[in-house]
């Protein structure tokens, strides 16, 4: 499984970015796909998830500013980030996972840097 993340960059506070994550397999092969982020000196934290059946949610810390969407035909999930804040600065990682008889398998993209200038 390969996950190709893109769309990060430098943006001023209040600006917007859209991250993309394209999977090498059908998104329906996964239980869910989503995004995590890791700021310098902090642990990786969950940001948003899109479940295979279509349900989706985002972390409270970004609710109202971030949203997640999916393009089934392109095997791609997007993280739409509006009203960006300095504290959103982090490396954003795409995640896909699926359950097997031996448990959950997680797959990670390479990470894309988002830098918000204040």
C-alpha cells in the first residue's frame, strides 16, 4: 500500500490549504482513511477520518475550520483547512487502515509540512 500525500506549504494565519492523499488501492479496501499531524516536540495527534461507509468526523480542536472529503474515483481523501492558525503548524500524515484476523494494519504516507505564519 502506498499513500501519496501532497498540498502542504507555507500560508499566513487565516489562510487555507487543501491536502490530498492518494492511495495505491481502492479506498474501499480500507476500513477508513484520514489524517494525523505532529507538531515539533509533540506527539502525533488525530485530525480527521473518513470511514469506508461514508461517515466522517474531525477532531474538536479543528472543528469548524477543517473538513475531510473523499473522491472515490480517484482513491483520494482531502483535508480542507480553513482559517488556519499558527498552532496548526505541523507535519500532516495521511493514514489508511484495515482490520485483519490478527488486528489492525495501519499504513502511512510520507507526511507533508504545513507551516502557518502568524
